[in-house]
C-alpha cells in the first residue's frame, strides 16, 4: 500500500465522521459537518466550568520517513513478514 492510499481519510473532512449532534438545530441540513461540530465545541466551551478548556487539534502525517524506507528495503531483501 502506498502512503498516499493510506491517508485517504484526510481527503474528505479530515476524517470527521458524518453524524448528528445534540446541538444540531433545525437548519442543520444547510450546515457542513465541520460547522455543526464547531457548534458542539462552542457549546462545550460556553457551558464549561471556568477552569476547563476545550481545544481542537488537527494532527496529520505525510510522507515516508527515511527509517520506514530503510525498514521496507530490509524486509524486501530478507522477506520478513512485518514492516
């Protein structure tokens, strides 16, 4: 499998699952999944105690590291069943 194939979940909505949320309003159908999720985060922040913070992190990985390349080469040469 190529790395470009392995990260296809980022091609659509950065992997955000299409679902309904408790904060969905009557106009939810006209909003994107991310807009609806932003409403959830805004509601959590608004109703959170003063010492609680909610943060959304976008983490992704791209490319093939040199270590991974060397392991693939070694496994191809030696026919190890793992990568």
